[in-house]
């Protein structure tokens, strides 16, 4: 290590200790020259703030048999392994009321419906077709999926064995969830609507009001690529025991009342 770099690392360690009481990790030191201590400290703190990982086997501790149909994954869909995880959770939990925010092409909706009990109800909400107006700011990349023609006839409408899906239209910031659910509590919610911070926060807070005593919330796209989801869940973890399911971008929370 050159003298200049070594000195910078020592100074950076001192700055980190003074600011946080923590000892800087070596890999951060080597980046200090390029990024600067202030930006690096911000990244270090964010790294510490991430939600912890949990193995799927800890959440579903027994073998389950899942059903999948028409599950080809395209841009805008969850990944194949994520579909298996969601289907496995539904099979294990046997929820009677499921709520999805963000129908898109109905891929996740279909897999949840196939794996839920036959008497379960799957409510799925999306913006009205042909409308892109929202009450809160959207992530700039959301519009690509709002205008996608695959929303017109979602996959669950093409599957003859699915009759337990209730399709809803509206803006989740203003939608009357209690009225649509007729007072039912939600056993499993899947949040995958707008990815802006404002909407992830709104959707989470509204779902928490509806959640049954041991209900579960899943969030899709917990990754820095979607900063609204990423930053909000990193904040929410301070108040709720959220984990990321290992090998996925799925955030997971289970009510413990």
C-alpha cells in the first residue's frame, strides 16, 4: 500500500470512529480516495441499515407442493424462483383472503390463486386501463408497465381453473380497500404497485391497517435498482421485523399479534 493511500485509510478510520463509534471495514478504506469520506460514510451507514436475510426454509419449515401455470416470466414479472417462493408461502399459510397491489399481467395473481385454498378470495388492484393519473408521485419507470398492453387481459382470465380472483381498479392512494373487501382482514398481501417511495409507504401503511393477526406482507423489488422500495423498507425495518428472503428481492413481514 502506498504511503498516501495508507494515510488516507488511517484518516478515514478515525473519521468513521469519531462519527459512529464503529471501526471501518477494510474494503471501505480502499474506496475512500475515490469517493470521499462523506459519501463513503453515507454508503456505510446504508449498508448497515439493510434488512437482514432469511432462508425460505425458515419461513416454510415443511415440504409443500406448489402449482404453477402459464408462468413464463417477462419484463415486469417476478423471477421464476420468486414465484416458487410466493406459491410455497401461499400453500403453507393457506390464507383465506389475499390482496395484491399491482396486477400488471396477472402472473403472480394466477400463481397465488392456484395455490390458495379453494374457498379463498384473491383481490388484485391496478390502475384503470388507459389511465396513468395518480394522486402521489410515481417512479419514473412505472409508466412503462402502466401503459403495457398485457394489462388488458391478465393471465388469470385465460386460465379456466381460476374463479376466485376479484379484479379491482383504482389508485391505491385513494382506493376504498375496506369497502372492496367488505370488512375482511387480509391474510397475505403482495405489494408490487408503483415503486416510488410515496406509494410504497402509502400501500404498506394501508395494508397494515387491514392485516389479520398473523397476516403476512410481501414486497417485490427490494433492491437499490428501485430506490423507493429500497429506502422505505430500510427505514421501516427499524419498527417492524422485516427480512429479505434469501435469493430473491422479496421483503417479508409477519404480524405477531
